[in-house]
C-alpha cells in the first residue's frame, strides 16, 4: 500500500511540471496534494519578487477558495507566523493552541472531520501544517498549507514524508515555471522591441541600413528601409545583395573604410559621396552606430545633402571669385602665386607674373557710365582667360587691374603671350549702341628662387607695368609689344622682363 501511494505521488508530481504558466503549475500542485497525499484542502502561497505572499492556488474546498484566494501577506508577517510552528522534518506544524487570529485564514467545520479519533491524535480545525517550497538553489518560492487530513488524524511519519516529497518536486516545478515565464517575457519583450524597431526602421523618413561586420556578412548591406532605396535609386533586393563599397564613390572608399575601422560601441558622423543606381553622384551625411554582439553590425542613418554641398561649394566659389567677372579674386590669386614661389624654390620651376592695367578705362566710365565700364571689364576678363592655358590663373585685383600667372613658359613664348593680350584687349567692345576701345599695359616679373613672397612679386610686376604705361604715353613703345629677356634690372634683384623700346625692336 505504501509503494502504491509513493507511485501515485510520483505520477501526480510528474503532471506538475507540465504547466504552461506559473499559475497553472501552482494549481496543479494544490490539486496533487488533495489527490495524492490525503488532505482535503491545500493552499499554495506564492512568494512574489516584491516580498509578498499571495494565496494563488486552492484545491479541495470551495469555502477555502472563497475565503482565501487572492489573500496577500507581507513576507515578514507571514514568516513570523511560521516561526511559532514546530518543525517536523522539512514541514512546519502549528497546533491550534498557537493559532494566530491576526493572519487571514480559513477554519474548517469540525463536522468535516471524521468521528471516532482519539483526542491525542485528533486533527483540530485550528491546526495548520505548512510545507516550504524551495528552488534547487534553496531559495524560498512559496509555502504550501494543508488541512483536513482524510483520516481526521494528525499526519503520521509516512504521510508527512509523502508531503515532503511532493513539496520538493513542487519547489522545482515553480522554479522551472518562473524561468519559463521569464524567458517568455524576454521573448515577448524582444519581439515587441523587434516590432517597434521594424516599424521605426521601415517608417523612418531618412535612409537607414544595417551593415554586417563579421564573417560572410562583413561590409554587406543586410537590411534597408524604403527611404534608403529611394535615396540610392535601387530596390531593396538589389541593395541587400551588395556590399557597402558598391554604393560609395571610388574616391571616398578609403575614407569610408577608416570610419568602419574604429571598433564597436561608438557613434560616428561622416560625409561621403554615393553613386545612385542611375549613375548620379550624391553627397550624403551618415551617422553610424556600431552595435557589439554576435554577430556585430552597424546601423547607419543617411540623409541626402547634395543641395547643401552645392550651396557650400557655391559659397566657397563666391568667396574666392570676383563677382563681376567670375575670375579669382586677390586672396585666391595670392594663394596660387605663393604656391608658384614655393615650387620655384623647391623644384626650380619658373613661372611668370603678368600685371595688366587697362588704359583709357576711366574715359569709358566718365563718358558712357559704369554699365559700359563693367561691360569692358567683363570683356577683358573673358579675353584674358581665353588666351591662357587651363593650368594658368587669371585674376582681377580690383578696378581695371588684372593679373595672369603662367607657369613653365620660355621668354619667347612669354613675349608672344603679352603681344596676344595687347591685341585682344584692344579689340572693340560693343555695348548699348556704342563701340568702346581700350588698351592694356602689361608688366612682367619672372618667378624664380630669388622671389621672397607674393607681395614682392606683385610690386615688381606693378612697377614694370607703370614703366610700360609711361613709355607708351611718351611714344617710346612699339605697337607690337615683345619681350627681349633681360632679367637683371629690378631693384632688390627681382628678375623682370622689360618691354622692348623702339631702338631695341629694330
């Protein structure tokens, strides 16, 4: 009979571990006590993480269920109640003499207990028997309370042992159910997080993509949102078959690789050019967050800044250009001239600086107005620009003063260039029914390793220009201006090319 009872308990406790939730597991524990251990009522008081016991499962008595289900006890108060009990092995027996009326409880009717039991063995309606429920690590997860022994007697050794066996299995079952529910909550949280991320990712107005950082997915685009597809002019299935470098402009690949080489756990902002599916190049601003994990990946948010870049480039161009003629201004020209001086000193490459001043320009302004003068300046700028090589630099210093920086030029070629400049500038300029003519005086300074700085070069060429202008007014310069290559006469050793005078030109 004892073996049959033990087998019954093991069979019943096997069902305890099949509960899908903590509540279902607790219900099965209470039912197992009533079904297999010989008690008419069982209450499972579950210990919540916040330190409160709650009667969550009751079996065997509808009156007990109505009275106790949902009752809550602060852990300190309930533990003090249990501390007054006698220890029966792993069980706690609280005789009716120590009944605590301050704890909410259910008292069965004495009539529910069988008659004919000797007084010394009789179970009293106020008696209570408790079985602590512990997880495998020994931590308390609840307390099982039983009542109404079937034979009306205080439990003997065998019945108590059966209760202990069931309580041990019940503690393990509760712990397992807690773990399962925690895992389920975590999965639900992850699923909710994934759903929220997917909604935010796909619904974002800015382009977003995920890029793998390990193994076969290294630098591969693994996910894109619709905004990214529109930005790059490619379908999602096309983009996720590509690697990161496939959409980056070739000239920006090295910079982009440096961004990815910075390790994990950081946020990096950078600007890079991308190539759309139609071949158009666009500028984008990207914010990349590298997420550590297994596998690690990068989430990148991308915005099209092509318009902003164009505006910035236009501002830079305007800052370095003369607004009337479109030529570079004095500041930008000084940078180019400084670079030529540096090249002459380090590599011996010679350049020439031509200082050009328009003659008779004031007459045009005074007689025909500033609009006519502006037309002359624009025409002169275009003509100067058309006569030099793409590697040469033409600038307007201000007023009617222009400069030309030409590199790696021989003396004969330089003379021919000055000649072409004079003849081109002297061509008529039509404007508002008028035909205007001006001439140009050109002073030349050679840029070699004796040049100190840009200011000295400009002053030397300016002096040469005034010398030409003065000789022209005195009638001492031939109509066809040439250069004969004398580089010796400038003050301070500045090499110059002087213009031919009539006697030298003959």
